[in-house]
């Protein structure tokens, strides 16, 4: 008897999270026609990446900011309807957003 069978006996009403429900959580963010602008700047001599131009719900943009920061293992913030990521991660961020279905426009270099 493996672990899955033991867990089913202990918790018969529990439904395991499937790949479909994981993908559904990833796509519950509202997508838009206009591209998100991905900019590179230096503030106080340190590089940052700025994402702006999202016209959906502010809570969705905050969720996206949290997900990007955790995937890239970097610091950042959400201020004035912009996501600010510490460091130059334009290529990685653009790849993640395109994978999610967003249109992304690279600005500044």
C-alpha cells in the first residue's frame, strides 16, 4: 500500500488537486489587448525592471507581482499601478508573461 492509498483511507472526502485546477489558477488573471510595457531603469545606481500598462483589476496585478517575485527569487514592490522588480530581469519576465498569454512590449534597450 503506497502513500496515496493510505491518504485516501484517512481522508475519503478529500479531492486531490489536479493539473487542470493548477492551470486554472494560473489563467484566472484577466488578459488584455494592449501590451504590458517592460522597462529598464537605474535608480540610485541600481538596476530595476518596471512593468506598467495593465488595465485589469488592481488585485490581479498584485497577484502577478507576487508570483513574479517568487519565481525570480528577487525583491520588488507594487506602487502606483506599476510592478517594480529589483534587477534587470526583462527577458525572464517577458518569457513568463508570454507563457501566461500576455502581450509584452520591451522598452529601453
